[in-house]
């Protein structure tokens, strides 16, 4: 029914109208994982779907580096029409393998936010460990597909040491050993691959912290360490300046206003979040909302979000409820 309503909206020209009326607002797209086929585990976007999305963006929007979009936002002037910036979180290798070839083909700029301890192969992402545990044949009740979101919500509220202990305890209960190195689908890019992408002139590498903690679970000293240490580790790994930051998880409960100031004082020029929105002149460059795109996002939904229908729908909802 929802899909039918969307089709009617599209054929009535409302998508094009929404795109036109929202042209002065920017879109920052947020991706995480990519795959060759239709393997939607990990919320991966297939190469085929990514190609269709990029072709649509090239036809109807102006795809710019995130840094350029932020510069315009900070200028206080109206934004260029229909600006879109692409971002990819975490730094898994499937970005290099599956999306980077498309970026080169379409000549599209992208910002990749990497977790520095992950790239340094000191550890793999705790969120991926949970997903890996959930995939095991004899997984536990709380990691059942219907309950895993609730489990993540619970983990997000814990201090990092408690959270890690909880994940280890689940592995013990399942009698499995979490591998020291991540399995292929959760593997990170290497420094060489990141440098190669940066040298292409298409990819900017930003920071996504050292250990992917939820900032609201940290002390002020710990969040400062995450911001400054990740920045220096990435800068020394790439020999490039790091400008942009991405809050781990990035939902309203996951950071406090003081963290936005910390990001600025640590020398970053912007920070992105994960909740939905479209930045416009006056938006805080240290709290930029994004549009999430995953394997479950079909092309019609993708258009609904990037064309602006979702934005107007959200405004209507908040006006009436
Ligand atoms: Zn992340």
C-alpha cells in the first residue's frame, strides 16, 4: 500500500516538485557496507543498486566533496542548488572493493569515516562482533533477529568496558571464541588502500573515533582522547590533514552538546550524525544530519529521501502531531 502511494506520488510529478522546492537544502548521504550480489547481510548495498543510485544523483544533483558543502554552509550564503555529499562510515574493505570502482567510473567524491584502531588492526568493531555472534548457528536468544536492535540499544548505554565484558560473556555462553582478526565481510581497509583512494583525488578520509564508543557513555577526558588520538593516528597513517568527524552511532542520545564543542576545539571543520535531515544555511556544521542508505533501501525509497519527499512529510507530521 505504501509502495503504491509512492508510485502515485512519483507519477503525479510530486518527486520532481519536491526536488525543485528543496533545491536550496543539501543532502549528505550515509552508507556503511557494499556487496557484489544481493547479499543484504550487514545492510550492504549491492553494486547494482549503488550504480543506479549514483546515476540518478549525477542526473539530478550536484555531487560535491563534504568539505565544499561545509564551506558553503559556514559562509552563511545560500547553498548552491541541489548539493549532495556522499559519506561512508567505519572503513570496511568492502567500500574499497565494491564502491571505489564506481566512484572512479562516475568521478564522484566521497568522504570515508574510519575508526583508527580498526584500520591499525588493533581490534575489530564491537558492533560487528555482535553481528558475527548473531550469525553463529547456536546463537543466544537476545541476539535473535527480532531482538538484536534492542540488544544494541542496551549496549549503547553501557560504559565501553562493561559493554565489551557483556559481549565476551555472550561468546562464552555460546562456547565460541571471537576471532582476533575480523572475518572477510567485516575486514578493514589497509592504509595502502586508503592512501590509494586519497591519491585518486576522489576520497577524503575523516575520523570516526579510535574505538567507536558511544560518546554519551564516556567521560569528557575519554571523548577528548577519542577525538584527538584518532585524528593524529589517521594523519600519521595517511600523511594528510583530517578535517571531518563522524559521531559513532550518532543518534540524539549518543552525544551531548559539549561534544560538539570538543570536536571543534580538536581542530575538525565539521561533524556528521546519523539522524535524518537536510542541512540548510544556518545549520550547525558540527551536528549535520544525514540520509541513511542501506541494502533495504529500494530505488523508490531512495528517490523519496533524496528528492525531499521525506523531508516535507516529516515537517507535516511534526506540524500536526
Ligand atoms: Zn560507525
